[in-house]
């Protein structure tokens, strides 16, 4: 027997530990070279771990285990022969003990060692694909058995979209299914049950970083409000032409992103970071966009926003959001950022104090747009208003600078022609 040890590889400079979120191959199953065998969840992304040799898989670690870089995950027996082409490789089974065979009258044959190759047309069913972490969570919430869901992903894997589309019409999956028309409720009332779940690695990392930002920075928040009448009128007037030319809508994120980028280039101290006893200034603006996913909040940056056009910013945000939600963001796409924008308004937030995204020194919080009465030129009028908040590290940014930053951003958004002209 020749065994190849599979160990957790070096993933990134700042990643020292990962969680084995799920196995993609069964123990004893024959795997091919470079075929994904499991998924690792780091504090930044979910990564597939490919086989380093062909052979039968032997588990060492279990799902949910926290593993340091270099820790042993599995072993691959390279002496095992590959199943015939077109056959299905089943997990290895242990040979029945002689006494067990005698008890059953010798009617059962001992299971063969190694993978069993079934010919095409056999009654053995093809193994159902494994759900992704996001899909697994959705199916659990719907109380749907993953083996009943057909996966459309690679190798039959169940994607988030498959899980969301899964039909619950089959009724409860529990041991007791009531006949149609029964008066008994299928849901317990006045329940006092509890359940305990281990926090995901991403959630644990988010928690640690938020506490660190709160405890180690001199964080303050300043507020202002923006009249979005002109922005909304501009979008309404030119949206159709914008979509026709660029294939994407002109949204608020690109407008706010470009406005912040322009002011950040004018006020480099807001775009700076504290590094020991030194301040690190940037001659570019990489804006991290807060994206909500099933596993938590991620903040991948759109790079060089100061040099991009509006449609390029929109396309970049759309691409990052899609990758974030299907778990395909790479570590490189997660790295960096000099400033962050978070939009709680999409969830209905009226006002908040966003927490810094270390090591950055400032974060802008957007909120929902509300038709409110405001006084303009001595008259009360109804306008679409948004509160904006800037949380900042007072060790790097003075209070006057934070207020000035918001005033400048407000000015650009209330007169978008200034933003379009870059003045």
C-alpha cells in the first residue's frame, strides 16, 4: 500500500487556520488527480482542496474540524486501481466477519475490498451531489433531504440556486406525516427547544475584527444628510440610454463611490492608514464594498475607483457581489481596500454608526431614502433625503477633516454635474 498524505496548504499570508466545512468525496471513494475532495472555509473565502494523487480516499480530519496550515487532512491510497470507464466507484466496505456470516446462515457473501465497479445499467443509483455550504443551510431551513435534490453544479453538486428552487411540497420530512385534511398541526406550539451551532470561521473572524476595531481605534462618527432630488432626476432621465450603452443600470453605489473617490484624492488623510508610528498614504482609491452573504459580511474592494468610469464601477460591484454570494471570491479579490462603503439602506436602515474595517481609517454608511419635509429658501418642500454617516479613526483623521469630507461628498451628490465634470 502506498499512501499520499494530504495536508492543509499555505493559503495566504494572514491565514493560519481553516475549517473543513464539508467533504466532497466519500471515504473509500476513488478520486482522480486534481479532483476536489473537500472544502476549506477560511476567514475570507471558501476554497476547494484538490487531490494530489489518484487513488482511494481515507479521511483523517472530520467536517467542522479547525485545522492549522500543514495539518493532515486525508490520505490517498495510490495502489488502488481505478474503476473501469463508465462504472461507478463505491466507497470501500469491510469484509464480514466469519461468525457474522454463520449467524446469517452463510447466505451473505463477504463484501469485496476496495472500490466496487458496477456495470452500466445496474440498479445501483448514482450518488447525489453534495450541497455547497450556502445550499446546505437553505435545505436545512426548509427541512429538505439533500439526497432528494438534483444538483446542477459541477459533478452534480447542489448549488444555492438549486436549494432555493427546491420544492417543499412533498410535506414534512419527519417520521410522522399527517394525511391531507388532518386537523392536527404539523408545527409544535409554545415550544421551548433550543439548538446550538458552531459559529462559522467567517463569522468568528468578523466578530473578532469588529471587537478589535471597537477596542483598538479611537472611533467616532459624524453625520450629514443629502438631498438626492438631482441624482434621482438624472438617473430617471438617462437610465435607459445608460443601460442601452453599457448593459447595466446606473446605481447609487457608483455615484457614491465616485463622489467619495474624488474627495479622498483631495483629502489623502481620510484615505490613509496607521502603520505603527507611521501614516501610510495612498495615491489611489480602492473602495471596499460591504456585501451581505449567507455566511456573513464580506468587503471586497473595487480598485482604482478614482480612474474608473461609472459603468465600470457598476460592473465591478456586480461581479464582486455575484462571486461573494456563490462563494467564488478569491483571496486576491478580497485583499486590500483603502476606504469602505456600506449601504444599510437596502435593508431599511434610517441611521447607523458603521464600524471601521481595519486597517482602514474611515467608512461611509449609506441609509434609506425617505421623502421628508425640508426647508429650502424659506419654504417647506418634500424631498428624497438620505442620512450619511462617516465613522473614522480619530488618531488619523481630525474631527474637522471628517466633517469637511462629508460636506464635500454631499455637495457632489446634490449637484451631480460637479461630479460628472470632476470639479
